[in-house]
């Protein structure tokens, strides 16, 4: 199966249409990336919907579902 264009959503094959698969791939790329921790300078990993764990301070915390928004 070719997944170069649609990356991780290539598992869907030709189903659901290209637009939906591209959007899914974008969301999954962001959610699987390590995000900055809210409490220290470490990186937080997504455990499940809205649950994050920092690898440095080892705190578990709740935040946004797919990625941690940067405070401005």
C-alpha cells in the first residue's frame, strides 16, 4: 500500500476520499509529536484524549485533546 501522500492515514486505503485522509494525517502528525510541558522545560507525550505526561518532571496533567496550545 502506498502511503507517501497521505502518510499515517494510508491505512484507510482508497476509502473516505483524499481530503479527509489528508486532514486526518495532519491531525495525527501534530498529536503524535512531543509538546512542551506546562510546568518545566521538558517534553510532554500524549497518553490519551487530553491526558499528557512530561518525561522530565513526570507530571501527568490534562490539557487540550490533540496538542498543547502555547500561551501568548
